[in-house]
């Protein structure tokens, strides 16, 4: 069993004319890699009618609806994160309830508000109540603000994690840009933060540092926008870890933090 | 046969990287079923005279038949022509120059003199666009990335020049390829290590638009996991001949 904890899909109301091809490509590559379940999110309209990382409530709902439709279309292989914009608290909380009730299994926070902001508390409280993890977009060691996103770094995520010790928080794409070592030092002593291995980065030494920092019990395998790098990391882990350790990273850790029954063999 | 045209030996100054010794590289080659690695001495790219690493590189390659040396040439130093002829005599398949690491204008006079000499000597030149993701570099690592315009300038400046460009992404490759004449584009080979696979499918797109014959297998190891370039190929539906071309035949043609 292999669970990709960081996948994305596109839909018709995005700037991408090739959205169908990209979705098919993900599923086709997933079949080759052996991915059992893609746990995915859709970030609103992906920039068509509101910014990717600051999606409007209307776009949030449309994106989540598109993902629910994909989940219904592929009931064995696609699961959803509810994407929300925490600047719209009431909408975000209502959307979480609606989409979890409809079968989604986690919450996705992009980069609409820093992770240590009090506006994330009502989201985290609902995550605890519904016992679902939160996948938080992270810029590994942000030294400055980047255009188009209010990206959090690991230190801010850890602040949120300490305020909500019963919520599983997933630090997104350790290979997704920025100084991953900074993040790994930050999360080491925060037991409810899990490290998602996705991202285009395939730096030599990164996986060893992940294992050294949080151990195999807090690593989650994923791909994000580059499935080839995800597969490369999985292959490298096969030589680095024992079979049982690899199973933890591949799916067992995910099965532990997502709701019971979220995955077929769970 | 699988040839990695883009491998390094020796420590990287900006972060801890495992597997930088010759023995460790051989183990990585065995693990990933790579037969031959073209090797660069990584530390010397950061030295004032980067060619001082070439002697060690030649010696290391002499001891291990799976290694082929890719020595460094610095056209801003007075001995660069001797370094170039030494590379040819040592059987180097290509030489490399990283102008931005050496503080040189990537399309300036020194580089144009170098490519003219490489062209005359029928010795291909390797250029790296980058070594690391720009978003994660050490705060004191300010070296810029090789501009696509410089590659276009260089390929235009010497009629018989052959270039091997590593660590380029789709946008860079397209800009150079379609910003060149067919003859110029035929003299450039691209290492695949930095090109995205599915679901964006940049690599599949480039194979269709730029052509299989322009791509060569490279990894950037040990700075990057070599498994990535193999995974990228495994995710494509390639005919056996196409895969062989990328994994070995194209690079053999470049260095013939």
C-alpha cells in the first residue's frame, strides 16, 4: 500500500486548458508508481478568478466541489483535503464540515495566513473535533515574503502545533523549496508535526536528515507537483530503511493520522 | 548501458552531502545500475584556480574504469589553453566551465575564446545552469544561474562548438532550442536531471518538441538522488531504442 499525502488535481474553472490531461497524467503515473490512494486538494480556481494562495470563498467551494466529484469518480484511489481560506472563518468552518461530511479526510491550508496566526485556531479546533490532519503549505525557512503567498515556515507551524497538541499537522513538501534543514531542526521536538517528503527537491542527504530529525514514525510519503521526484525518494528510501520502516513512511503513518477507514486496507 | 554524464566527487561547501567519495559513488552506481559516470571535482569549482582539482580528478579516473574525467577550464587564467590541451590528452570526453562560479561574464570575451578553442579542438564543453535549487541556497551563496541568453550567444559564436548543458529546466531548454537555428540546436545536448516528469510532463513534452536525440542521462549526484533521472525515464512510454539513446547513445555521439 502506498499513500500519496500531497497530491493536487485541476478542474475546468482554472487557467489550465490541459487540466484533464494533467489529471489523467497523475493517475497514470500513480498506477506505475503503485500509488494506492492520492490524498489531494484543489486550491480554488488555481488563479483564474482569485489568487492560488488567497482563494475567494466562492472559488474555495468550487474547487472542493470539483474534488468531491473526482473522489466520487475514483472512490478507490482519490481522497480529499478540504481546502479553506482561514481569513473567512465562518465559511472555512462551514466548508470543512460540509466536505468532511461528504467524505473528505483532511484539511488543506495553503498560504492565506501564517500558521501561527490566531485565525488558524478555529480551524485547528475543528480538526481536533473531527480527528483529521491539517496539511499546511510551508516555505522551508522563509527569509522574506514571497509574492502571491503568505507562506508559513516550520517555526510558525510548530507554534500552532504547540497550541493544538492533539491535532496532527503535516509540514508540506520538505523538498518544495527553501532550507529544509531549518525546518527539520524546528520540528524535531514537536511530536504532532509530521513531515511530508514531497516536492521537486531530491537533494542528497535530505532523506537521511529527515529520518535523523523526526524518525520514521513522523514521515509521510508524497509527490506534490513532481511525481518523478516522489518516486525517486521512495526508491532511495527502499535502500535506506527496513521493510517495516518503509511501510510506516509509505502508508502506516498516514493510516494512523487520517480518520479510521480512510484507506482501503486500513 | 547507462552513462551518467553529470556526477561529482568531493565535498560541497554549502551543506553536508553524503556519498562524495569515489567508493561511495561506485556504490551508488551499483545500486542504480549506472555503468559509467562522468565526474567533476566539486570542491575545485569554488577555488580561486579551479583547475587545481584536475590532477586529482585524472588520477581518480585512471584508477577506476567506470569514471571518465570532466576537467575544469578557467578561461580567465593564463594557463587555460594548456589545461584544455591537457584535457584532450587525458582522454576527457568533455571539459566544463562554470563562468559564474569563476566570476566571468558567461557570454564575455573569455568564454568566447574558450568556445572557439573547444570548437577547434573538437572538444565539447559542459555548462551547468545551477547546482542547487535557488530557493534553498546558503545565505552567502550568491552565484547567479547561467542565463539562457549566454548559451545562445556561445553556440552562435563558434561553428563547430558542441555544448552539453546540465541542470536546465523546460523553460530554459525551450528558450535556447527554439532561439537557435536548427544547426545550432543540433550542437546542444541537454542533461535530463532538472526536467519535471508527470503530471506536468515537461520531459515528455520536450521529447516530442525538441527530440529524443537532444537528451542525455545525467543525475547531478551526489548533490541530487540519481534515482530521480531513472524514475523519470521509467515513467515514460519509451521504445527501447529511444531509452538507449538517452541513456548512452546520444552522449557517445556527443563525445565521439
